[in-house]
C-alpha cells in the first residue's frame, strides 16, 4: 500500500483519489476551500462556498464519454448523480427534422449522459468520496518538499508543506488544483525546471442564466445544445432538479455585444431566436452571470525526454484547461484520471518510469482532445471576428478542417453522419478517427455538396445592434 496525496478536491482530484483508494492505497485529499459538504444538492447550489471553483455556478454539462467513464470506474458516483436529481439525457433527442431517417441504431445508448448543475455534480462526487477516504477541507498547499533523487539529476518530490506549515510526506503527489495551479512555480522553487507551457486567451465571454421549470420538465430540443449564429452562439443545457441554463457566447473583442450583460437585452436576444425562445419559459433562478478571461492552457512535464521532477504528476485542469463551450473539461480530466490510476498501478515503485509513463499516457490519450478543442475555439473566434468586421467567413486551409466543415453541413441531413458528428462532440471519437473509417469522407463530401447549409433563424447583426441601442425590450425578427 502506498501513501498518496491528492492536492485539490474538485471533481478530478476526488475521482482520482477514489479510484486509488479502491486499489488499496492510503489516499488523502487536501482541499483549500474550507466549506464542509452541504446536506443536500440544493444546499450546495444555494450556499456551498467554493471560491476555488470560479465556475461553480456557471453553466455545466457532462459529456456522454464522461458518464461512460463513471459507469465503468465509479458506478457509485453515477448512482449519487441520480440521487442528486441529475437528468438522464440522450443527445440524439437533438437530431434536427431535416434528418429524414429516424430509425434507431444499435449502440445509440452511447449518446446518453447524466448531467446537472455543477453544484450537483460536485456534491455527488464529494459525498461518495468522503465516505471512502480522508478529504481535509480548509488545507491549502503552499509548496513542495523534496528528498534524495530517484533518478540522477532530477528533483524528487516527497511531500508538501501547507499554508499552516504542516509537512506531509507521501510516495506520490497528484496535483489537481485546477486551472490556477501553481505547480510550475512550486517546481521552480524546489530547484526543478518549469514545464513546457502554451497558453492563449481564445477570447470568449459567456453570459449565462439558470431557470427552473414550472412543470418539472426541461424544454424540448429544437436545435443542438450549442448553436452557432453569426456573431454569437447559444448554449442550452439541461440541469438537475428541473433546472436548465441558457448561455449567450460572444467574442471578448465585440464591445457592442457586451450590453448583453443586461438581463433586458439578454432576454430580448434569446426571445428573438425561434429555435431557442422557449428556453426562457421557466422561473429565472439567477441573474445573467458573465464569465470571461477563460484561457486555453496546456503543460508538459517531460522536457526533452526528461521529467521536470519525479514523485509528482499533474492532472485535470492543472495539466491543461480549455474553454468551456464544448463542455469537455471534466470528461478529459476523467480520461486522464483513469490513465493515471493505471500508470500508478504499474510504476509506483519506480518514480522515473511513473513520470515518463504518465506523460506518454497523457500525450496519447488526452492531448489530442486538447488540440482539437483549441482548434475549434480558434476557428469559432476567427469567424466571429470576420462577421463583426463584415469580412467573408474564413475558410480552413487544412484538408481535415475542410472535411469537418462539410460534416457540419452533412450531419443535418444524414442519420449516420449525424451520429458520427455526435461521436466527436461527445468526446467518443476524434475527428481523425471518424474520418479514417472506410467511405466516411466520401459520404460527407457527397451529402454536403448536394445539400444547403442549414442556417438557424436568428436576428441579424444589424437587428441585434439596433436592439442594443434602443430601449425597446422586444426584438422583432424581420427579414434583412
Ligand atoms: C465557466 C466554465 C464552465 C465550464 N463548464 C464545463 C462543462 O460544462 N463541462 C465540463 O466538462 N467542463 C466544464 N468546465 C471545465 C471544468 O470545470 C474543469 O475541466 C474541471 O473543473 C477540472 O476539474 P479539476 O478537479 O481538475 O479542477 P477544479 O475543478 O478547478 O478543482 C481544483 C480544486 O483545487 C483546489 N485548490 C486550488 N489550489 C489549492 C491549493 N493550493 N491547495 C489545496 N487545494 C487547492 C480548489 O479549491 C478546487 O477545489 C468549465 C470551466 C469553466 C471555467
């Protein structure tokens, strides 16, 4: 049995800790926020102080691939999500009417997820974890302790020092302290090299509002959960206990649309979108909540083939974090958590092998999803900018991206291509895996070239700007 410290008691830290504890390790989680686990999911929503998770009351969705990982590795967490009132949802419900073939297919269950507000997910995960292992809340880690090197010339981390000066040693430290993780600074202060780091602010702002159903039902789907319009996108996500969120996503460079922070303008815009206005038909349970400055950031802790340190690995948002409009963060983190548990199972007695295997697992299984997400963010923001500046929509030069664009058209008509596209959106198959399947690219190009692009109805930019500059509360959807 090894002693393992997990830094950070968010979803990924706690999930990893539970899987390791189940393998017989002595696991302790240090969580900086001191607020104890509330008595119910609703108390978590209303009152759980979680300053460490800025997105705690922002829009949230768990992808089907994340649910599958819970099914296979943490089934009791899945059951806790059900008990917390999370909703079971099959994304095929969002198939547009333009797809004529509605016949079910074998394997359609893979598009089912269980999802809810972030507070309900955190509550469910934490309630299972606290029955299994020691979660020390209110303990902030301040720095790393090092000991004799396990591999020549590489600093070896043997424990942590908390803000209160307590020193705790362990065989393995897992940093899951989220997107604001100080791990590179901690490593440097311990004499280790900093990791490779790439970061960019894709430049999105999110304006989200939560609603509660008047009849217990979540609105029906007339569009995909994420609908791209010219200079904004709309995100509609089902939540737990009859709640849902509606988010308007804009470019942070779009000064004119920042007026959408005002509930009057925000409501007018959503009300003017024929496929989305019915999502306003509930009791608003929050104000319009803005969120911006969310960076995409990736780290690699093996530099020139050599780990920056042994005895510690980085996981979840501490390793890489992305913009949330695709709702992939927790699913990517769970993928990496499962891989980390496998790697620890094989190499806990060899710190160098563990560090290298962790890097290799991460690069193979999770980095491609990070890259894909950032590519999509970049293209989206470039398109927003082109529309704002009145330029033609930029077209991808990369052949794979061109096929992805064609898939976005073809999926609106072809039942199998709709499913293929969902596999990518739900984090089950990378675009390159889908495109490698025999005949798929030909079929995408054929359907796309023989069908019109489906443009969701919504106010034009001119109409939207006029609305934002008038005091009128209603936005008429008129031609032009
Ligand atoms: C606005 C927004 C919306 C999002 N929406 C989605 C979504 O819909 N679906 C999805 O899958 N992902 C979403 N994400 C991404 C998702 O939130 C993250 O990928 C996920 O939270 C990562 O989990 P984590 O456990 O790695 O980190 P976090 O959830 O950030 O947890 C880190 C924990 O570490 C603690 N901590 C920090 N420093 C210390 C310290 N020094 N000592 C001890 N503890 C410390 C913090 O208090 C916190 O509890 C969203 C992100 C944002 C910003």
